[in-house]
C-alpha cells in the first residue's frame, strides 16, 4: 500500500460503512459499473461489492439512463461484458439473490462454436510459451492495433506455435462462453441482453461492410435466437471511431464505452462512460465517490470519440478479472 492509498483509507472506510459520502452518492449524475468474468474465486468479493451498491445506490436497468428528461440523482447500472459462462453460473445467482438488474453484453456468432474471445485464447496460448505476463500483455495490445487481416494472421502464428494447447478446467471456467439455453434461462425482468458485436473485433480495424455486419447482425441474431429486444451495445475493448459510432447510432438505442466517468445531463447516449470495478472493497468505495463523477460529460459532438478505449485503458491493474486471469479489464 503506497502512502496515497494509506492516507485515503479512513475516508474509504467511511464510504464503505455508509457514514460518509451520501451527498456525493446522490449527486446529479449516474454511474455504470463494468465487470467482465466472475470466476468462483471472486464470488464472495463480488457479492460484497454488489451488496454495497444495493444498500447505497438506486440500482436501475441500463436502459433507464436513456430515458428523456431523466432526473439524475445517483442511479447506478451494472454491466457485464463478453457473455462468459461464469456470468451465468456465478454472477447471475448473486444478482438474483440481491434482486439487482444488470446487462450482459454477448457476441452471438461465438455462442455454441466452442471458441473463446480471440484475445482470451491468445493470452492463454502465449502463457504456454513461457512469456512473462508483461510481454504477453504487450503482444495482445499490439494485436489490437493491427488491421483485421493482420490480426488474424498473428492469431494463426500463435496457434501454430502452440499446437498442443488444451485448456485446463480452470481456464474453461474462466473463458468459456454461455450457450443459448443458458442465456434464454436468464430472467428477462432482471437481465437485459446487449450486443458486443458478432465476434469481438476491434471496430476501427474493419472495413465498412465488415463493420456494418458486426454491429447490425449481432442485434438481429440475438433477437431471433432469444426472442427479446436488443437495444444496447458495448464497444469491444472500448475502441470506437466516427464510423463505428455512426453505425451504432443507427442500430441501437444506447451504447457504453470503457471511458471512466459519470453519466451527466447531456451525456451522449451512445458514448456512456463506465467505472471498471476495482478488486478491493475500499478501492471500490473510493472509486464510486471520485471527483470525476462531477466532471464534464462526453458530448454528442463526438469530440472525444477518437480517444475512447485508447486514452483510457483505465484502472487496468488490481481489477476484478484482468484478462490474464479472467479479471476485469477492457476487452
């Protein structure tokens, strides 16, 4: 624990105990939490964090934040990216027990294929090559910046270098995707299903036709298979440029980024910021009371579009579900 963290500990504890911060929690803004996978080893922590927001915030479906003339008064929405099976097996029972609504963003073209998200597979295969964690992360991050065809070629090279790769039971628990039956069984009164594209590509790396297909067809497939409306979208890895933003505006009612911040009056409904959930109770309490929850919103002008997902790879450390252990970061 560094000095700054130590100095903030009493304040964090006061927030966690609910004896301070009421004015900040009820301020004229809303918050959107971002989680990814929730493996069993994190179930107790996640239950504690979600219990905290249930006690101290007005937890609402994400769609509520898109309502016209909504009075923002400290509402909080919960989101889970990637459509992992452990969201169904671990997170959903917690949400159900606490009666907390949430949105699960999924990639329908991968469901039932036996495939993982490409970045999850790449990380685990690179581990088999004995690379240091920082080298693995640098390699995956560099792949995210490649044109789409070059990224596929790099994936193929990694597979060729790891011909005997076989996921462990723990890896499967962390990275397997939920299937259609599991998604259909989720209570629609509690869980909203949103699109995370068809296959989780980095959207700015796609040509126009591929971009349109990933964004529009993911909604179509989800609605056909699940027989429920799909109006919300999450940008893979948080990467969004003017083309992808325009496409998402045409096909969805709202969308979330990985930019850290609050939802304020005037926030662009297709560039909603989120809070990446820290991996400790006190850091979580501090994060929910940060000054940025009173900052200038991302506006509909698109002035911050180019930076979304790039300038803020935000709280990438000490978070629930870093992808080299399924713990939460932007994916």
